C-alpha cells in the first residue's frame, strides 16, 4: 500500500462539477486578478471567521510581509517570533530591516512559550508574532496580556490555522481575529488550500484594512496615485473561485481530519516511543498536521518512506540556527525546546480523504518499526 502525505486529486474527484464550474466561470468572466469571485470569497471568509475586514493577497508569506510593513516591524524594530516555525514567520521582519527576536516554544503545543517571550521584551520591542502551528493556536489570552502590558502590536501567523479557534474572553474566536492583524496561507496542502498560491490579511481595524488593501496594489487606492510604496500581491481570481468551493465544504473536511486524528490516537496510544499531540484547554483544534514526537525520528522517517508512506519532518532546523540568521549571533543550546522538537517531530499523512485502512497501515508500520 502507498499512502501519500497529501493528495489533492481525491478532493477534486469528489467535487469535480463544482470545481469545474467555478473555474469556467472565472475564465468566462475574463477578470483574472481580484475579480468578482475574489470579492465573493473575501465575503465568505468574513462570514466564516467573524473578521470585520479581509484582503486577499498572493500568498501567506506576502501577507506576513505586508502586515509587518504596516505595523512598522522594520528599521531596527525588535519583533518576537518563535524559533520553531516556518521560515516566513521570521523573514517577514528581517526583510524589512527589523530584528527577529526568537523565543522558545512550548513542548506540548509546539507554539510560542509566552513566559519565554516576555523575558525577551526590551524597550525596542515593537511587536509579537504568535504562530498557530499544526493543530492549535498559541495561547492568545497570554499573548494579548503581554501586548497590553508592554504596549506591543500582535500579528497572528495563522497561515496554518484556518478553522482553528481560541477560547478568548469567554467565547471562541477564530484564529487571526484577536491580534491587530492575522494572516492565512492558502498553499495547496493547507486546511483551506487552493490549486496554487494564495493568502490573506484579516483584521478588525478599519485603518489597518485600508492600508492592507492599498499595499497589495502598490500602495494605491486610486489607480496610478500612490500613497505608499506597496507591493504587487493580489489574490488570483481562479484561486479565489476554487477556495470558495472548498470553503463551502470546510466543516466536513475538518471533521474528517478529526476522525483520522482520533484513529491515529487510538492505534498509537500504547506506543511508548511516540508522544502524541497534546491539546490545551483553550484551543479549538483543527488537524492541519498530525505531528508526533518520535524516538529515533530519522530512522522512523526512513522506514515509513521505504514502506510507501508520505511523512514529513516539520521542521528540521530551528530558525536561530539557519545560515541566514547567523548575524543574530545565536548558538546551539539557545532554544532547547525548539532544538529538541526539530530532532523529534514527524508529521503523518493527514488530509480529509485518507481512508481508515490507510491510517491503520501507517500505525501498523510505526509499531513494526519499534518492534511492537
Ligand atoms: C507558519 C507559516 N507561516 C507562513 C507560511 C507562508 O505561507 P505561504 O506558503 O502561503 O507563503 C506558512 C506556509 O507555508 C506557514 O506554515
């Protein structure tokens, strides 16, 4: 049996008519960039997330850079971001001349350790980028507490977090909606993923939204009149039309992911060599990624791949040890939890159309590797 890490073709086969009609409608309209379907998709995301304002852009990394630019995370400003995350959560700061200040993460949740984050705040700190990684948000109550206490802005990297919620001020709030800005990525593997790149900024702040809308079209709100030095980063209409089809089915897709996670948990609960993901009480989780912490992770990774199982190491090198960040002067040992996770984390196949037999095969193979 072969089990892919991710397979978009099964979902396409399931909703083929809807996808084909959506794509044809864009081609027939002749409007390929921020066309009607992009506006319709933005409205649908607002309704789903509860965000007051959203602006579709070309990808999640651009969304992070644009939000960082608007929030002033450049020119020497210090911004706190986790050492264990995807590169874009830190490059958005460095790209603008800001200083990424790494902090360690929580071993259970993979997300920012807010206690460690607070220790790294100085008079130059401007903002904080909590990243909602794999299956649950960072602790946003603690994060907003820090922001208020130290007068910082908050940019939620919700690239992986479509559908995830946080218990916040007595209710559940969608990821990305609590901070000053949130960003989503619609990279194909994401819980809400397109058939190419896509991204979005979300905010409840009208002024920030007006800037975001302008920054994505070269800083102009009236054509050929430029108020800011912005970007060329627009959501492709074809992607928006595809994403709107997927958004209509997202609750069913999230439910299926949860069912696979439950099956993984049941079949792997007695394997002492693997630690299963731990979910905190504040989190409304969504299984974008099902990530184990495994003994002899590299051996398991090789073994599962030999057995035809698509697994993925998220992330092999913590950000403070990346070559491009040598200038920040970090050494091995600076962020022990992030470093430990880089040696242990292994993501198993996870997408809605996985079958029970495939999940069983993955778990049996893991048990075989550890000699049962
Ligand atoms: C945590 C995180 N931040 C940012 C990004 C960047 O998103 P994109 O790939 O759409 O540029 C990703 C996704 O790849 C991500 O996982």
